[in-house]
């Protein structure tokens, strides 16, 4: 057996119906037929999770110690000062591998009881997060939750349950691929007066070359390998199609701009999927991915529209990553 990082010998995962195999399979079939895939389709398998983690480590400004991590570190310090050794329950919505949430746990001052609930749509990533978060900063790992945030918001309070202390909810990296208001709705379902929300957004820097830099983060071989993993699992050979990257005309609600990635079949394709057959037409593109970019003012407006009090908005040195900290009044 391959060795794994230290963590609990087993985890009891709460699984929501939004990630039932039949639901996921139908979503893939309908997305290919309709010309637009749901972003979660790129994170579900072991291969996809591994490729995404490699990609994030190599390219993402949010993982850069000299850039994006500075914004997260500043917000972590503010969260620690706010709670000042009191009991805390951290809920990581869309936590992926839990790297950012682990840093937050390690930044909390000693004194109070700390617990953590990881929530994600990818079981492989959720398992990695459970290992990363169990015991981090002395935290007690609570039952991880496997769900689609936009489909399970109403059920989140029951699935997560109660734990000692005020809640700090993180919504990191989600606004790139999910419209801001459905994503925030999942957090609002859990926030109580006095709780904190930390939400990050990929920003569009205020300079002429900003979109070129953003495009370069997606128009590269590691990103293509990650996107191809889903296409190949669906039965599409690389000789039968190409993946292109470019700007999107409609960036989505609350966003300033967006990059898209498309699969462009070179020949007519007839695919046999778990949920049924799908036919793709040569030259008719299918959007694989949308990655939205916000501005600091836009992120502030999203917080205000949600009825939350903005406490701080930290921006990375490059201007490409922003982290907002808000209080539920």
C-alpha cells in the first residue's frame, strides 16, 4: 500500500444526493449535449484531482508565497485577533485539498477549542483535506461533507451540525467558477450573528496586460492535461478534437472579465456515456471551463449585497488575488 500523510485511519463522510453518480453522469451527458460543462466535472476522479493539485501548485497566484498567500496570511491574522483564543468552528466550503484552511487553523491563537468541517464536491480532494486538517493547530476534525454547494445549500446546516464556538466560514477559490450569489448563498445558510466569512476572488489587475497574464494561467500544457482528463474519460481522443482558450464575452454576475476553455471537435463524434449516448458535431465548440475575474470594488459589492459587514479586503502584491473578511451582523 502506498504511504499517505498522517491523518485519521478512516473518515465518516456525509454524502449529499447532489453528488449521486446518476446525477453526475446525467450532468455530464446534458452538458456535452448542450455545449457547456459544469466546472465540478473536472475535479471528481483521482486523476483529475492529482492534475489539478499539480496545476495549482505550479501556476496559481493563490499558492504563491510571494504573492497570493500574503493576502490569505493577512486575513488569517485578523481572524486570529478577532477570536482571541475563543472556541472556533472552521467550515471550509469548497476546500479542495484544504491547504488554505490548514494555514488558517495554524494561525489561530491557542486557548479555545477548535474544530473543522471540510466541504467539497470531490471525494479524492476531500480525503486529502481531511488528512491536512485533522489536528492542524490542534483542531478536531468533524464529519467531512461531500456535496455540490449550489445544490445543497438548504441542507448544509443539517449536514454540518453544531460545534462549540463561533463559526468562521471560508469560501476560497469558488467565485472563479461559480456565480458569486449562488456561492455566497451556501455560506449565508450557515452564518449566524457574530460569525465570520472569508471569501477569496481571482482579481483582474488594473493594468493593460492583465488579461494576457490571466490567459497564460490557462493557455498552457498543465491546464490542457487537466482538461483533457475528463474528455478522455468521456471517450474523446486527442486526435479528434482540440482545446482552445480565450476571453468570454459574458463573465457572469458580479465579475469583471472571464477566461473560457472550449473543446472543439474536428470530426463528428458519437459517445456512449453512463447516462446515455451523446453526439457531438465537428466545429461546434463545447465550453469546458469558465474562470471569472473580479475587482476589489466588485468583491466589496458582493459582500454588501449579501448583508454582511466588510471588515477587511486584502489584495496580493500582483493585484491578482483578493481575500475579503466579513462579519455577519
